[in-house]
């Protein structure tokens, strides 16, 4: 047997290649640790400064913004965030999945579909403040649907932000559905719409839910669009036609205050927002992992 082969007949890796492999592995490990440092520091400081604010009063009272006395809690901000993001999801998720279905099931490689993909990619890179300014100019400062700030206008801004994320993630998931399933259904005489609703969507459902949850998690933490559309209000309201508070806007308002108590409220609200987004991301990962079993 050649000296270049082991007892099992496999080629022996040279010492130089083993050293190069160890060096590459070590480099990747160091880069991974360096990338984790900012994340760990952010989580550490948010937990350290925000955990002390968490109590029942913090979650059950509205913010007052008072420098002297009780500064209140973040109840209105939590409820406002849930309402605004829920309406944005109701707009963006069905629309985004519908566009993705067109791109994968009907458009495919057509010129119009490629144009749509191009503009979706452009929208993905647009800063969130641009969507806020667009809604502010078209809906807040004009008489088109009534002047003034409103919670539903913030939802429209967040929906525009979520839409390209939902479209691209849904398109990738729908393309993973085997063409053999579509061809088998077509061979049995099933119309295209029935194939979409009975085969394609059920097969891709876990991935569609995962992509939608990630888009929701991104929109929930955006501040700029809400400052231009929903504004900031201290009291709790369930009317999306009025000004509505939100966690990002509440954090922005309190963290710029000269009162240490209000800054502490901002840190507590930041920790709450991080926890909500973490729950959404863990839910998305759990659904994705379960779909692979």
C-alpha cells in the first residue's frame, strides 16, 4: 500500500493541509465570537438597566411623562404596538403572499414578473423613515382621508415596510414546493387555482408563517414610521382612527428626557420590546424546525 494512503485505503491528509484547516477553523471561530460581542453587550445593558423597571404597575398603567411623581407605565404603548402591528400584518401578509403566488405560479420568468421582483428588491433596501414620510405626506397632511395622525396610518407605513420582506421570503418558500406535485395535479385535471389552494399553500404553510413572523418582528421595532404617522399619546385607546402610542415611540420620547425615572421607563420599555421580538423569532424558528421533522 502506498505511503500516501491510510490502512483504510483513504488518502492521508498532509500536515500542511491539516494546519491550514485548523487555521481556517480558528479564524471562523474568532470572527463568530467578535460578531456576538455587540449582541451580548446590547442584551446585557438592556437587561441590566430595564429589568428593575419591570413590575405590575409598570405593565398596568399608562405613561404620564411626569418629572415629579408617578411617571406611569407602558400599558398604552404595549396595546398600541399590538394593534398597529396586527393591522399592518393583516394588510401586508395576505398581499405579500398573493404577490409571491403570482411570481411563482403564474408569472415565473415573464418580463412583468421580473420588473415586480426588481421593485421588490428596491423596496427592501428603502429606509423605514422614507415609508413614514411617504404616508405623512400623502395621508397625514392632506385631506385625502382626513388630516391628522392616526394609528391606522402607522399600520400602513409598517405594512409598506413589511411587504417586500413577506414577498421575497414567501417566493423562496413557494419555489421549494416540488414541481412534481403541481404536475401530478395538472395531470388529474385540477385547475390552477385549486392546485394553489389545495397543494401549494398547505405544503408551504410552515415556511410562509415563518417568513411572516420575521417580517412582523422587524416592523414591531421600527420607530421612524410611527413618529410621522401615529404620533405619541399617553392614554390607552383602542380606536385606530386616533393618535396611538407604541413602544418604539414611547422609548424615543422617554430616553431623551432629562429625568432619570423616565429614562428608566425607556429602558424597561426597550426590554419589553426585545422580549416581544425574541418571542416572535423563537416562534418562527420552532415552526420552521417542526416543518423539517
